[in-house]
């Protein structure tokens, strides 16, 4: 959208004159093809267009409030607007013209004249300063100038569709209407996707990341509907979106060079997301097709409208990861509607089931209105002090209000003011005590606080247990925060800000926070990124954070308007709601974030920072856990203790531990191999002796059968013994062996020579039922199979069953 604004400077006459000049002179549009709309009561605009711009009365249309009166909301600035339309078919003349006829006209310019303020009662009052807001559609102007039939066929989008046509082997000019629609969808979506990923939005299941994911998934499915297989260039295991995205990037190079610079990341993100979704799509399409067939058949039989239940749609979404919007799109194509109300109910049920995992606090004390009726917001003093006097406003036990609580009771306390920080912004609530003073250095009552939460807006809920005495509503108390624990939280919160800055420097500015936890013993930071961090990256992040800690930089905290904070470059958490004024925490030269948490006054208080883990927790989301301050010292000391123990045990220096452990592991591997070889040799020796127990089954042909137990022989050795016997015995022969290599463990093996297999007797199918008698199962090839079980006490009976079964089946087959 192109446009210009004026706030109390120029107004209608200038805005109209410049819009006309831009359209007819700069863009060279024929004046006789331009039509004008004005608000029905705006005589001033009508006269300017007619008298000064020379537009014939026949080409100026007065239109109603729905079309030509702009409002910013229920109340606020508003005013009439005037629009310029281009006429593609002037030969149709002036009679019975309708500017909303999109087969003839296209609106490309809109001029809004904000001259009124709409009041609560709906009345209008003139603004002291009259304002201008104009908008000109870039794609619409390109369509007019390039003389094409729609916006998609301009040089802004058509090359993208052309590339898609090439992959789909469907020339755009020869495509049917449905195929053209699909080409337009991909052209439109890919342009948006490339710019979003370039700007740092990665596919995910939340916020703007979910917008990208939905666009990608729709583009993938649309491409498959066009017949694109794999990458469209012969690699059936490849992805086609990166190929088309290459054309988008090419078109963007002269407009936004940053897009080209970020090409590798854009293409990698698209490839990964597409290949992952293809698996979901194939699985989901199969189940969806079955459901739609059943819905259509059911509707036909009952004479009703085909409808997919909300439960089925949710099953596809929840179990198979099939997006509801694609389910709806596919169902619509097949003439089946979806019970979205039922789907929403299933979603809500799932949310309720998982609500216990959320940190939201709910006071079970009647309605919210009852709770807040006489309880004002809690005044937070914790930025300035860790102790303060306060009045007990309310006491809650098991969700019910009480006037007093005694020793041993668990209670929730509402104070008029507090130094305790309530859990928010990822930082956990403070711990500490409430004291009811009795005299000098004596307490009438003591309550231990183990958690503080926010509820009903800004009411702080102090949770804990009465350790001494009785606490009453209206009583004045001394609230004291545990200073050591608060310091640990402050250290971890500031370290989290430094960690985010380091991440942006090391892996890219586009990474952003996806969640956090600031606790006493550690910090946790979730962020958008598509791959695991390598060791060098983690080391560099640690180095940067510890450098900033060592720089001993004083922090600066300010409260300012939200717009000013964002203008200054402060990082806001996506999806968070902020008031008009926000608190900004800055480590000068390093980080600036909107944050209501508690922080150290100088980075040197952090003392040290160490990453203890980095892992993926969801698609496109990574998590770092780290320690700082006292927790860092404790972590390092614990590691040092364990290292000293290890050095003492191995009798080596710390720097030699790795080599020593590697050598021990290699020695252990060799020893285990030797022991395994000896066990196998022992099993083969036992088998050679056991061969004397072969049974002959005399039919038209002589079959040799050996079914025996090898006591505690392990599975690998049992296999070797069976292989030895089957090679030793003359064909046709069948060998079935069993053993109990450990507690609650059974091993079985069946080996048949070609003469037995040719009769249609397969080892894999034979051993399965035998293994079930031992509480297990198994299978394998026709000539050799292994199985296991959990009931050693049944092995003897199972082998007897195997002996009688194999003799019986051989006798039967031989006939």
C-alpha cells in the first residue's frame, strides 16, 4: 500500500489535486477512464473534483456511509472518503453504472478526510485539526499499467506462478480455472512466507509462527493437488517450496537485499517444514479420506447433509497432527461440512485437562466479583525494599474466606501492599515470612511464604503456612522477603537478558524468546531456532555472557510510554500484553528489554554463568538451561568434587581423565567380545554333545528333529548353537532350542533346513505360538527365527509343545 498522511497541514483540496496529478500525469492514466466516488453529503469534495479537476458530473458518484465514510472504531476520529476507480470498459457508457462491478471497475486510490470526532452517543463534532490518510494499491496500479486481467498476472506475482507451473508441468495459459486458482494460492503464499521467514518468523504452533506454518502447509497441499511430486525436478524425496522460493528471492533482490542475504536460512526452513509436513499430510489424508467416504455414505443413506463430526476432526488434529484448516478445505472440496462447534468443544476439553500444567492462579472463592469487591490492587514495593509493613486485607483457606487462621494452617493472604514479587514474566514468586509483632524482637504470629501469585489483575496472593500463633484479617504485619533467594532470582533474570543478547549475536538476530523460567536454582530460556547448537556456539555464548558479567556494567531501569520503548529498540515478548507505560531494563550496550522482573544493579553481581544443557522441546523450539551467581558456584563446586573423586579412583590427573576412560572402555569392549566368543564356543560344544539326542521321524522321508533346553545360555550363544546344529545335521532337519539366560527371561530359536522349508513349514511362524506360552513372542525368516518371553517356569512345557507340534506337522506334510 502506498500513501501519504497529513495531521493538521493540508486537507481535501491538496489531497485531491495531488492524487489526480499522480494518477494522470505521473502514472499517465487517461483522465477519461477515471471515475470518482464521494460520500453522499460531501459537497465540498464533489465540487473540487468537478470544478477544479474537471471530472464530468456523470463520472462522479455519491455513495452511502457503508462505502464512503471511514471510522477508526465505535468512537474517535472519522470522516468521509473519496475513491478513484479505473474503467476497463468505457464503451459501456454512463447509464446504470455500478462502481462495485469488478468486471468493469477497479478501485485503486482511497482518500480519507478525517474531519470529525465520533462521540459515545454517535454524534459528530468537528476536529480542531483536520487530517488526511490516503492509500494507493501497488498491485492494482501494476495491473492497470501492465494491462493484465488480475493482480496475480502482474510482474510482482506472475513469475512465481510461472515457476510453479513449470514444476507442475501445467502451463498457466492452458490451465483450467481450478488449476489457475491453485497457482495463484502458491504465488501469493510463497511471497508472504519468504518475507516472514526473512524477518525472523519461524514456523511454530504459536503466534505469528503458526501463521507461517499454516501458509506453508496450505502451499504444500496445493502443490500436491497440482501434481508436483517431490521437488518437481525428479527427486521424489525432495521439497518443491524452496525451488519456488528461489524465484521469490530473485524478484526481491532489488527491493530488499536482506532477503537475498538470508537465502540459506529461508530455503533450509522451507525444506525442513515441507518434508516434515508431507509425512503428516500423507498419514492424515488417508484417515480423512476414510472419514469423508463414511460421512458421504451415511448422509446418502439417511437423506441428510454430509457432515464430519467435531470428534473426528479433532482426532485428525490431535492424534495425526492434521491441521483443522486443511481438514475443512479438503472436506469442502468433497461437499462435506464440519461440525466446528463440536471441534471447539473437544479443543476446550483438552485445554481444561492440561490446565493443571499452567501457572495461572485461580482463587476458588466464589466469583471474581466477590473476591475483588472489597480488595484493592496490591501495591508492589519490591523494587525498592525487601521488607515493609502491610495490612491483611483477606485470608483464604481452601477457597473460602476466613477471619483468622491458627498455627499449622495452610492459607492464602491478600495484603494492601507487599515487597514480595508475584510470579510473572517467567520469574517465580518470592519466599519469606509475615510477622505479627508483639513487642521488641518478639512475634505474636509467624507465617512462612512459599509462593506468591497474581490473580484478578494485580492482586498478590501470598501462599504459605502459619508457623506460630494466630493471623487475623485487619492485622498489621511485617512482610520480609528472603533476601538470599531474591538475589538468586535477580541474578538469573539479568543473566537471562544477557543470554538472549548473546544468542542473537551468535546464531542470528532473527531468533526470539519463546518462553522462560527464572528460578532460584537455575534459569531456563526457550527460543526459536531450527537446529541444535554446536559446541563452539555454546562456548561462544558462555564467553560473551561472562565477558559482560566481568565488564561490571550498571543496569538502567526506566518507566516510559510503550511506543517510546519500542522506538528505542527495547525487545518485547511476542504475544505479551503491555500497558501504555512499560518498565524497560537496560544493560547499556548489551540489551534492552521490556521487563517487570527484578534484576541486579550491576552485571558483576552475576559472578559467573554456565550453560548446563541445550535441547529441542518442540518443532523449531530449543531450550537452554543455565546457572549463575550462587547456583553457578554450587554447580562448579559439585563438578569439581566429582572430578576429584574420579581422578582419585582412576589415579590420574584431571586432564588425563578422558584418555583414561576411553582406554578403559576399549579394554571393556575387548573383554566383552572375548567373553562372548567363549560363551558361543561353550554353547557350540554343548550342542555337539546334544546332537546325539536327535529324534528321527520316519515317513516317506527321514526327518531329524532336535528340541532341547540349553539352561542359562544367552540369546546370541543360543543362536550360534542352532546354526552349528543345522549345519551339522543332514537335511531335512529341524532344531528348536530354548534357554533361561536371566530372571524373568526366556530365549527361543528355531532353525529349519531347506528340506523342511520346502514343505511350507516356516521357522518364523512356528516359533511365535511357542513363545506365547512363555509370555512373549517373536518371529523371523522361514529358515531361522528367534523369540523371547518373560516366564521361565513355562519353558519346559513350551519345548514339549514344540516337540510334539514339529513331529506332528512334519508327519502330516510328508504325507
